[in-house]
C-alpha cells in the first residue's frame, strides 16, 4: 500500500475508537453534513486540520450521504519552510489542496493590541469569502474536543460568562454560509497519537510573531495553553473531569441559573420568581 493508504487505514482500524467513531458521532449528533453539501475543508497545515481532511475523505467514500469536498489552504503569509512542509504533507496524505494567498500576517504584524484576535477574524472572513466564491455552502474547521473545553474554561475564568465553541454556526456576514466543526468530539491526545504513529510532522506555529516554534505539539504561553495545563491537572485528579466539562454545556439546568442572555436581552431568575 501507498503511505497515504496506510495512514487512512490507521484512522478506521487502530484509531477507530478514539478518532473515527468520535468523528462520525459528532457529524451525526450535530447534523453537520446534509445531502448535496459542498464543503470547503480549511487546512492550516497543522495536525488537526490535516486529520480533519483525511476523515472527511473517508466519510465521503464510505458514508451514506453524498457531498462534495474542496481542500482549501489560505496562505496568510507563511514563510517558505512552513509552506513547503504543508505542501509536502498534503502530497504524502493524498489531499488535493487548493492554495490562495492573502497578506494577513503583513497586516497584523504592526498591530500592538490584540493582533491574534484580529488575525483570527480576518482569516475567518477570507475563508468564508473564498469558499463562497468556489460555490461552497459550508466551511469545515479542525477544532477538537480539547478546544471546546478550553473555551468553556477561558470564558468562565477570564470573561465571566458561560460560553462554548459551537459545533456549527450560521455566518452572519456571508449569507447562506455555515461553519462546521466535525472534529468536535475527538480528543487532542488521540490526534497526537495518530500523528506520531504515522511518523508525521506538521507545522505548529506559523505566525510571524512566533515563528521560532515551527514544529511540535506545544505552543507558547497563551491563555489557551494555560487552560491546557489546567485540564491536564484535572485529568490527573479524575479522568472523567474533561468529559464532565463537555457534558455540562449540553445539560444546563435553567432552574438553578441566576441569569442568562438570549438575543442580546438579559434575563434574571427574579423575573419569574414570584409568578
């Protein structure tokens, strides 16, 4: 077998429980893909989006729903080493990528306040626009289980709200477009294990501000990295804590919530307390 075939086989055999079943469960439970969809799989060059691309290929081949795929790479200004590694990995994995260029890194390089936030918003807009121009109705991103629970904790600890990363969203700026996260239930540890088992090396941190960390499984000292460390400690205390954090946003008891927001309106438990 070719190397890409061995890699594909590992997804549905060795990592069937940790990756494939969780991937399929997420797609089905959150109704992420419908008949006739044309989905732009957004590839950054990291392990998560590359695995997402392979899982989407497998689902397209073996699933019951017919949908089309485009494997889209937005080049925000990668250096030559990172871009070539991305291209090489796409060839190894047999992913027919389409690359389009932007100057996002040049734009945010001189921004002092929240450059990462601006970069993320710009990247999302470019992805929506290019996917729409290609006739797609959805973009698929590689966010996984750990991203979800990290977001929940960051929102509670640093924003003072209970908020999560949704499995799918309608775009507010690009009519008819939708964002989906098919890796929603796949744990990062299983992604790393799959990567190592297949002896793959992906780009990790390609931003101009942090280009010194080109490869590896760990990033710098961001709040998300802080949450990763916190969750690691939780797992050492009780291996089910991460699952319980994930389950908590699926099982909110509104009878014991002090207040909440809906459609920008604020509600308080006292509103109906004496009714």
